[in-house]
């Protein structure tokens, strides 16, 4: 995202293929441990993964994807839509809405394009949100799926209604006029609509530059502005979110969120959120500074959605999140274009729970629970005590690693962690761990092929003597979950095919990798 008018961001999708960066092609190693991956079905939406497509993360079948759209629950499945450009490789612009369905949030079935791009004179469809209109408030029938989304005829962003009467498979425009016209501003997009049951009406949060506009409606067609939430220190706000959860202390809390850019203040550029109170027209945050769902470089445009039980009822204590594994500073810098003919992955779906901490409420993230059902081999290494380095016999490009780092607070080592995606000679790798002399936890992708070199850091307490850690690696992504998941670092990386080694290190002291376990994850069909 750029801190500039929306044209800059959207123009990145025009003629994208012509400016795509192509890194060196991946090359297989020479021995069995570094052999090229098999060609069985892999990558969550593709049959015939070739070189760099992830095994258990969602990836677009071809060409391009970017913003996720909040999934809806219908007929026992979650329907997930995202922005898709079928003409990306050939240099064409514009986005459609493509759909995939899932029951476990790990395996997704591609269902094709639901809203073709340039379907009407208002141009292509950008981000928005969907609701199931069970009460027929919009007049398209009870149970119709309604999408309120952004289109920008002649560059003027406004919100338009589209509807589906075939359970979200295809959509038609609800007329040529916007349901929320642009009042004359440059940034006016990404509407997020929820049902306000207490007041028996619909509520919308809309991204408007450095503010989030609040609107209400009885019928999804006519909207009245009722308030706003302003932040002038987080760049251009995009992809807002608003929901209610039951926290671990039994209280009900509201969460307002947005994709934001705090880099100018040394903060992330991912999903920022505030907890607080909502009265149907305004949101009052508990504290000024936002929490962040991710501290890495690549978790943008994220959306959250509720969990449903077998009967379809929502569980107020559990919510899920999915984020785009990329960022607008380098959206086209991916060698997957050369190896696999596509550009577009998501980070792992997360299970979110709201917890009360000493400074207020926060969201704790964990990889979605069903990931445990996709383990093909479990390597239980137990407690590994180390001073120096140790290379593991386990070699893999797709795994879920867990352990607790333990050290003596009175004599801590300087640096503890892992080199993952490690080349046979060790030069290329991604480092993830804790630098206790900082003190901070980190993910450093500088030593491997990546969109832009860098390291992300978050504070740790060296006096605690321990830190739970979970590390997901899947070919072109590394995700580090710390503690109970309040802090996560998500990074996009591009190791070569033979870069599948794992090294442990404890420098200038001794540490124990307690209950170290590496679950190798099978490729999802």
C-alpha cells in the first residue's frame, strides 16, 4: 500500500505482467535429500504443482490473486472469494471475484469466477463484503447472497450492490447506480457490512483515506452516514473489519480493524485492530494505539469470519482470519511466475480467540486446528540442549515446527533459534528466533531470495527464561507464532528447491529446545 491516492495502488494491476520480476529458476539438488519435490497434486487450488507452489497454503490456480473477501457460511461450507485477474501473465489489468469453498479451512476447492471482471459499464469489481439476506431486506428473495463492493467508473470509487440467487455461485448487478455514491473524495472503498441484530438493521464500515466511515441501512440499498473513526498516523486505511467476540473472561467485546501502514512510525503494515464499545453508530476504543494481528511483512488485506457449529450456529468465542501473503511495495516480485505461472498465495488460516491481558484485550492467533489432520509424518525430537549449532536430519519444505525455547535467565545465551529453508551449503536460509541481548524475537529473510530484504522484530522478556514457539514453513512462506499467538511474524520468501535444511543454534551460551516436534504436512488436493 502507498500513502497516496488509490490510483497508485490500483494501477499496479494494469499491465502487471509486463513489470513482473523474475528471479532465477529453482534448481534441484544432486542427492536424494535435495531431490525436486514430487509432482503429485499439491497447492490448495492447483492440480500439478511444479516448482514453488505451496503444499498446504491456499494459492490461486493461475495468474493473479490479491485481496481476500470475508468468507460466508452456506450449506455446511465456507465460501471464500478473492480478487482474481485471469489476464495477469499476458499483461492485462482488472479483477474479478473468484470463489473457493472449504469445510476445514485448510483444503479449498476451486469453484471458478463468480463475478467476471468488466461485467458492466462500471468497470471491474474491487473489494467489498458479502452477507446472506435471510430476511429478504434487499428484495431478491430470502437467502439471497448480497455483495456490496467497490467499482470505480471513470476513476470515481463508490459502492455497488450485486446479488446471487444460486447460493453464491454467480452474481448479477443490482442496477447501474451506486448504493453509496462517492461524496467527492479520492479514497472511498472496501465496504464491510454486518448485521446489527440489536437495532435490526445493516451496518457498514467503509475505508475513506485516513478515516473509516460508518453507515446504516434497512435494505442494503439506501445508506445513511452515522459516524466515523479517524486515524491520521497509519497511512491510507483499507479493508476495514468490525465484529463482536466473547473473551476468555466471559465478557463481550467489539473489535474494529483495518489494513494500515504504520511503517513511518516503526510499526507494521498489516492488520491493525482496536477493542472497545460499539453503540450502532460509533466505536470507542479502549486505548489509542492499535494492536497488530501480524508483525511480519506479508499479511495484508486480511479478513476475519465467524466459526459455525454443525447446526450452523455461530461460536462467539472463535473467529478465523485469512490474509494475503504479499504487500503493495512489491506485488509483482515473485519467481513463481517463472516456475508455476501464477502470483498469489494466502497465509495460513488462523483460529482467533479474544483474551484479556494486563493492558487490555487482544487477539491470540493459532494455525487453524484442522492442520493437524494433514500431517503425513511426525518427527518427535524431544528435548535438545545445545551450545553452538546442530543440523537436523529432518529435511522438508512444508512443515509445522513446535517447541519451547528454554534458557537460564541468570546466564542467557546471546541468540537462540532456527535456520530454516537452509541451502545445502548454509549460505541461503531464513533465521527465526530470539536475540536476548536485544532483547527481541525476529524473522530475518535477508539471507535468502526475497521480495525486499529485511527483518522484523518484536520485544521479548529475557528474564522469563522461556518462550513457546511455532514455526510454519511452506516453500515460499515462513510464519512464526510466539507465546500464545499474540505476536506473529509472516514473511514471503523464495528458497530454491534444495533449500530444505533445518539448523538449530544457541550462540554464546546454552539453551534447550524443549519438546521439539516437526510435523511434515502433506500436499492438499
